[in-house]
C-alpha cells in the first residue's frame, strides 16, 4: 500500500493512518528524543503496520522454518492475500522439537498436501486478537479442523502450544507466536 505524506498524521502518541478502505489508529510509545531517533522509531512502527503476514514472519527472524515450510507448501501467495488471517506461528525451536527428519520429509514435493494441511491448521480466517480469546473457545482453522483455546495462569494456549508473543499486527491480519507445532487430529 503506497501512502502519501498527507495520509499519515502523528498526534500525541497516536499515528492515524487513513484511506477510504483502510484506516487504523495505532498507539506508539512516547518519543522523548528528537531528530533521527524519532524518525527511526516511526519508520520501524510503519514497517510493522504495512508488512503482510509472510513479510512479518521473515522480518521476525525466529520463524525461518515456518517461512521455508510455507514456501515449500506454496502458501506464500495465499498468506500474502487480503485476509484478514490469524496465524499461530511456531518458532524455529518448535520445529526442532518434532521427531528427527520430520521437517525434511514434509518439505518434499510429494508431501506437499500433508504439509499444507498442517500449516493451514495454524491459520484462522479473520483477525482474532488475544483480547478476543476466552477459555475453552473453539475455532475452526482454514483446513477445517478445530483448535481449542485455553487460558491458564495468565498464559494463552492453542491446544497445548503456548502463545509466547501475541498480537503481532500485520496489514492482512495478526500473528500469535507459539512454542510448539500443533498437529491436526
């Protein structure tokens, strides 16, 4: 999305970004330094707002295996789409917990359908922020199977995977980073 300078307005710690079809107000940390530091902070915030799910995952740096799997499953174009989507994104360390050889096997072309099924089990159509979640909530994933949300001791779980970083906003949805790869039944 290309923005013109008149479309971005910074007022008292709020960035108001508007177009007829896309408008949001983002609260940002109070900026006390002037000059270059202020500009760098604003650029980082705007990058977050205008990157899609795949771009945000790439930028994250801890989701490299997920990005490789999404690419192998030919789901990049889908997740670059309009959305909105909610993605439960397993960390690289989550993939490392799978039995040895699992990831290598799944990314083979002959296993693409199985990989797509696993990856789409991590996606819900629509944008679901952490504040929208409730204990025992059941959500249907893009692959048609359901996940169950659990709230325990102030922590959020998707099935048995803990959400370790919630509400990473993208321009086509939201990412919740999880510590385990969840598998459809």
